[in-house]
């Protein structure tokens, strides 16, 4: 996810340079001087290779998207209108079921509980990630060379940790019988932590998952924030200082407006990422206890894989996508508005 | 530049083509390469001792030169999803082990080969009724019973001796003994019993005359909201109060035999033969000596032991197997009297073979001896395809247990569980 977005962000900057570079023997197509004479976007576009080459260049990406994303998506939508349980699955039948799966879901109180839980979980996670990530980003900017290196390394390591491995570590940290957390709480003098079960309720389980997700996501935000901060010129800070602004004011008046696009992109990336976070939630406690920590993707998995209601799970995931699209439409509106302003 | 690109694309395309060819070739080689056939057998972790299965394969190879048998050991965790997926594929394992509570659930899907006509060749007459029951569905045979096993209480002889406790015969004696153990050493759990050991609870429910689920008219309904289940759960709660084990975990997480018992501080626990063996080995690896004794789970009265869940496995042939006849022959060989006799001996009687003639006389004081005594009162879960759905996680039986252990009213928690059971068992 994160790698993807970075690639997408850098690509447009690199692209315009390329056409000027290659000195291919094609004089008729490229009248000398045109690129230099018109630095406006229109002039550059004229210098782009024409014919089949652009299509060929994007073909691998489009093709792999179609095979790996579009096809499964279409299949999934079709599946959500069929009846496929264990028996149909093994016998390879898929009778048309109309909107039965959807009506069953929309009339199911459990589904709505899970939806509400997913939204609250996402909101809480993204809020904490953005605040902590930004603070660490600011800290990175202020630190000396060596400490910054140490902190960056620590962040990258947290980021690079495979999810299931980190979940296993967290499970042991919060283990009821042998966990470090219970030991720590006892050592600090808190009572009631002899055999405290941290996964006793859905809320408590989700809080631990939140700690894990935040820990895993903060590096991305912090490092991006730091990268963004390096683009804010020192003279801006100086000017703010001259005007007598304190740290708080400097942040809101200078840093924030400058980094607004960064905050926007990162927040929405995190929304997507947390909303569809599956591994952390499922691996931690399999959606338990008593299905009380299931978010939408886990709900879909439990209904689909564990219970063998494949078509119902497809319907859940289609509804999840619809919800994400609705949420993301706000983002796209903001982006479009910005483009218009420019 | 362009030429290079074209070349690159060409190479990429060729690679894809080559890969595709490779795949096709592989597939053919596996299913039918004239003479060099292979059958795949899935066995569960702890089911098939290597020495025994090697022996079976040797005998099979002698009869069928050129046929190789590939044995793949599977873990119980998440096995239902895995088997379901495997049965839907073109090249499923040819022979596969299925838990006796799950067999009917697969029989109904059409994923298993109908073995009714092969009954004679499989020697079905020798199988006991309790085992045959789980292998059949609607009068047709879908698998061959392999082994059965039940849980007994495993205890630390030294701890029992120190507290002056002898193996109990009744529930009252059992509780009295646990009290003594607790008094003798407060740092030791008299019994390790996690909150979701539902096979143990099943036995207690049957002791009370209750059922996990009953057929009512054409439909099944759960039996946990009943007074019988409530009193069974009451006794379970009493037992569990002697343990510091988590109330929301089953015996496999953490694995009681290898993760908990070897750490010490456990005077007794309820387990299967392979678990006792695993604990012994883990203790040995830790430089300690296991000194286990075994007794059947005590009944309400001294005249008969407590009812136990008769776990076990069947061996089935996949309907989509490409070598069904070979698979059936392997099945007949493995579950036949000769190999079953060797099997029982190899596991020292800790698993009951599928026929009395193959029985192994267990050593006195062994796990197998206690298991044999308890197994007389063995029962299995409801034989209906929907039962497998009940067992899959999140398992309503386990949630029921955790809720009651945390103080919820058994009738209320039971009614909730029954609703979920009815919802799943009738599918």
C-alpha cells in the first residue's frame, strides 16, 4: 500500500524529464527547440512519444491490474449474487440467488454492529496514528544527526516487521499466564494483574490491536512528515519567530498550511489501510471473544472461510468496498477542488 | 531503445509461455505419467507413527511397483477449511484422514467417494457399531474407521503422593482429592483445565442425561439451554476453579501438553494419549523426568466411569481423486486387520484400532489401560452433516463455556448458544 503511493507520488515528477533525455534518431518527429521554447505543460506534452509506445509502456501495469484486481473484483461481485456454501463449493455449482445475500446481511443486527465497530476502530486508529506520527515527524526534524539516524532506524525496523510476527510478539506480551504486561503491572504495584486476561472483552482486544496498528503505522507517517518538513524553508520559521509566534502558532500557521496536501494524502491512506486491516485483527484473537472484535474484513473471512458461506462473504466485501468508496469520495472531492483552484 | 524494449517484452512473453508449459507438464506428470503414479495421503498430526506408515507403504509398494505414496502430515488447527478447499480442487489428496465428528459434514458435500460397494474388501463386518456410525451418512459408507481415543486424567504421581491422594472413583472423591492437593501445595494447580475444553464438557453433559443437540421433528436443536447442561457446566466450573488456566482458551492454546505441563506446577490435567506422550518428551527435553499416572474421568457413582467423548478418525477417499482404485486399495491395506494390529502395538494401545481383533493389551498403569476402562462409556457427537459447522471457530460451545465461567447465567448463555447451534447444524 504505502510503497504504491510513494511510487505514484514520484512518477509525475520524473516523467517530464525523460522525453528530453533520449537522443533517438527521430528528427522529423521532434522539431528542435520546441521543448525549450514552451516550458508550459502543453509544450511538454507534445514532446511525449506518440503512437503505440505509451500504450505498450502502460500495458504491463494495466494488464496486471486487470488480472489481479479487476477480474477478482468482477468475480466477487458475481459471487455475491449467487448461493455458494460448502456443498455448492465442492460440487462447483453456483446457482443464482438474486439479492438474497444482501437482504440477509442488511437485516442482520450483527452486521450493523460490525459496521459501526469498523468505523469507530478506523477513526480511533487514524486519529492516534496521525497525532503520534506527526509528533515524531516534528521530533525527527529537530534532532541532531546521530539521534535522528537512530530514531529513523528504529522506525524503519518497526515498519519492516512482518505483521504476523509482530502479532505473535504482542500476544505473548499480553498473555494471561506468562505475559510481560501482567508482570509489569504487578511490579509497578497495581493489583488485580495476577492473571489478568487482556483479551477478556472485544473492546480490550481492539485496544491492544490499536496499539499494534499504531505502532506499525506511525513510521510511515513520521518519516513522510519529516520528508515534508525538509521542504519547508527555514526563512518561514524565522519570519514566524520574528512575528513572535510560539511553537503552537508556528505549527498551525506555518507548518500545517504548507503540509496540508501531505496530511490529506496520509490521512486518507491510513483510513483505507486501517479500514481494511485484516491480519492484525484476525491473528490477534480471531475476532473473538465471542466475535466481539470482528471488523468488516474479519467478519467476511469468518463467515466465508470458517463457516463456508462463500457467497455471503462476497456480499460483505462488496458492501465494504461500497463504504470505502463513499468515504473516499470526500477525498476525491477535495482533490478535484484543489485542482480547480490551481 | 525501442528495439531493446521489444526484446525485453519478447523475453518476458516467452518466460510466461515457458512457465505455462512447465505447469502443464507438471500436472500431467502428477496425475498420469504411465507407470510412475503417485497417491497422496493426508494424515493428521499425531495420528500415524512414522514406523507404521512406512511399513504400510512398503507393503503397498510391493503390490504396486512404480506407485509412490506421498504422506503429508496436517495440523488440526484450521483443517476444515483446508479439507473443504482441497476437496473442491482437481487434484485433491487421494486418501485423507477426517475427524469422526466431521466426516458426515463432508459426506453430504459429495466430495468423498462412496465406498458402500467396497464394504466387503474393507472388512467392514469387523468394525464396532460406534465407529461405523460416524463413517456413514444416509445408509452409505463414505469412509473407513481408523482409530478412536478418549481422554483420561493424567496426574503427577509425586504430587498425588505428597498430598496423600489416590486416583478417585467418584466425582466427590475427585473434588476432595483436588482440595487436598491445593492444601498440600498452594503454588501448584491441582488440575489444569482451560475454560473451553468442550470435549470434557460433552462427557459431563452426557453424564447428566443431556445432549449437545437433539433432533426435534425434522430439525436439530441445541441442548445447552437445558437444566442438564446447566448442572454439567456447574461441575465443570467447580473443576475449573482449581485451575489458573485461561477461561477463554481451549487445551490447544497454549498447548497444554507441551507449553504448560512441562513448565511445572500442574498436578493433573485431562488429555489424550499423544498429548501425554508429548508432555513426557517435552519434560525430558527440559531435563526433567515425567512420572505420570492415569485414571478415567470419574463418574457420578463408583460403578461406572464418567462418559467420555470418543474422538477418532476415519480415512476417506476423495471423489475427485485421479487414482480412486489405488486409493481404495491403500485404504483397505492400512485399515485392514494386519496393519491395524501393528498400529495398535506401535501406539502401545493409546489409540483403539477399528476392530477388536487388532487390540493391543496395554501395560498396567499405562495411559492405554486407563483409556480402555473409560472408553466403555464413550459416545460421539450428533451424527449429522451440520455438526461440522457447529465445531468450526468461533465455536458456540466454547463461547457458552467462557460466558458461564465468567458468571453468566447458564440458562441464558445456553439459550444463546442453542440459537447459534440451530442456525448452523441445520445448514
